[in-house]
C-alpha cells in the first residue's frame, strides 16, 4: 500500500513539474515575443496600432455617431440657416466620411497584418509547447504502463505465494499418523 501511495505521489509530482515547466516556458516565450515586438516596431506602426484599436472601439462609434448627429442637426435647423456650412444632401460630410474611410482602412489593415504575423509566431510557439507536453504525457503513460506491469507481476507472485501457503496449511491440517 505504501508503494502505491509513493507511485501516486511521484506521478502527481511529475505532473506538477511538467505543468510548471510548461507555464514557465510559455511565460518566457511571450515575454520574448513582446520584447521583440517592441524593439522591431516603429513609432508609426505603434501609432497605427493605437488608431486601429481606437477605430474599432465603442468609444469611437459613440463619438462618431455624436459628431454626425450634431453635423446633420446643425446643418438642417432653420434657426442656424445663416451659418450652415453643409446643407442637405451633405456633400462636405460625404467627402469627410470618404477621406476618413480612405485613411482608416489601410491603417487598420497594416495593424491587422502585424497582428497576424505576431499571431503566427505565437501559434508556432503554442504548437511547440503542445508537442512538448504531448511528449511528456507519452513519457508519463509509459511510466504508468511499467508500474501496471510491475504491479501485475507482483500480484501474480503474491497469488503463487498464497497458493503455496494454502498448500502448506492444508498439509499441516492433515492428522498426524504416528507409527504407520
């Protein structure tokens, strides 16, 4: 029983060590990727990333909607007719929106391309980590199979010894016949 507890303890310790190694490896890799990203990224690329992050946020949508609403309302109200700068059909607004879309789309695409490249590197690293973990699991399974084989052999030996003990007990139970 004590050997079984020891082997279970060894397997648990081994699993914990594997988990810890994988976690440390993953952390080091991600830190290295972040450092490499920060070193290799130009200020213009970082600016593009920030613009793309802002352009894809609810904050941008709310601000954009508010500006459009103010623009349209301001240029359609009758009491602001003297200072209307873009009356319906809002040609200036269409021009502004076209410029915004024309500049925003390539900036977002640049940011997405860089992110895709970074994701590809992370995917390769994740694959390596998963492959290493799979190898460790295979090693653990081999270890468990050896333990099972040893245990089966031990059980067989115990059965044989029990059978021998039973035989000896049976022989000792036979009455002793002296003088015959």
